[in-house]
C-alpha cells in the first residue's frame, strides 16, 4: 500500500509541462508517482479548462483547507466546559467520554478526541504532563529477594465472597514509599467498591503502620472482614492487628502484585499526586484528604461508571 503524498507546487509545474507534451493522465500519473484519478481531479478543477500551475496550486490548497474537519471540542460549548471541569478534577479522558456519552447519546465523543485536544493545547493550564496519569514510562526499583513475613493465611485461603468481590469490607493494604527517611503512605482499598483510605506515617516501621491502619478504620467506623497485604516487613504485626480489629489477615504470594491488582492500581493513581522524592513526614493532612476525596469520587469503568463512594456508601 502506497503512502499518500499531497501535490506540491513542483508537482503542478511538472503536470503542466507533461500536459503540454500531450501525455495522457495515466502516463502523467506514472511519471509523478500518483494515481491517475488524482491527476484527473486536479485537471478537472482548472477554471475554464485551462491549466495554470500557480492558479491550480492555490485552488488545490484552498480545497484542502476547506476539507479539514473541525474539532468537536469548541470553546464556549457545553461539551468544552464539561471536559475542562472534569480534567481539573483529574478524571481520565476515557471516563470523561463515557460519562458524557451516558447522558448525550446523540452527541457522543471519543476519548481519543479528548486526548488530541489536550495535546493540541485547547484547554488552558491543562496538559498531559500536569493532568494525565501516565507521564512517561514507570520505573520500579528491585524488591528484596527475601520474605520477612511468615503468614498464617495466604490469599488462596480467602473466603469465596471475598475472592470474587461479592461483599463490602474485604480490604487490600499496602504502603507507598518515597526517599528513605521521609516516611510513607499507608493505603487500604475495599475490594468490591474500590473505596480508598490513606494515612501518612513518619516511618514505615511495623508499629507506626499498625497504628495508622487502626486509625484509618476507626475514623470511618469500619470493621473490616478481611485484609490482604503484601509481604513487606511493615506488616509484621499482623497478628496484633487481627486481635485488635477482630479481623482476618491474609498475605499475597511473594513478588505477585497482580494478586492485589486493585491496590496496586490505586497506588499508581496516588503517585500522580504524591511523586517520588516528596517528604511524606511533612505532608499536610488536608492535602491527602483532598486527594483521597478526588479518587473516591472519580467514576470507575469497572464499577459501571459509578464512583467508589457511591458503591461503598450506597450498597
């Protein structure tokens, strides 16, 4: 399949010269490496039937300009306002498009159109780097080759309802770390609703993490049925956690983050607001609460475009 190339002014001059020599459209097309239909259309558009290279090229450019499709996203429209508002709330283009199409079946839009508009700079103070989740290739550090946790129960022992997300209050837990010595964020995610709880701690020690988990649940009045952690040493006090919260703690297999995919995904979302190198010890509580609020009220495709807050609080 040949790649299409527009006519240049030099092509027009060559076409004029070959016409003067009496060549057919097919012969001219072969010489210019064009299709004979393209050559025929150029000649047909000549005013008065006389071919003039300069006039023909100007008409050709004018027709090309008219044929350019206008962007669906125009300033001052309801669609423009909706997209801009939701981008400021850090919704993804895919979720924005799905939510818009849900209410405007006759005026649907593709998320690719939104991505193109962002790339073209249509929205003021909004760019892919500042408002989209993927800012480049993610890099992950090497994990320890040794497992410091000797669990009583593994993820394979989870009750069936918890495995298949059939009920609320089955949780996944993890930590987000930054530069050593600058604290960490404890994250807890409900498996069914994807409802998020997060607490900053000054140190990833098992005692500090234990207190943060208990505080996160008690503030919301939540009694977890089960919790699944990874094998990090910060969860070494899991037996004490089970005793105090009257819950059951399970552990994923070593080096198997996909077994806690929902938690890993939300940690990636949090990284947008909490980049590596940030000092979590001095993190303002109001800022972290705002971030958690945004994520809990962002519609999720896996929830049928409902938000985690809607599913957790209304189920």
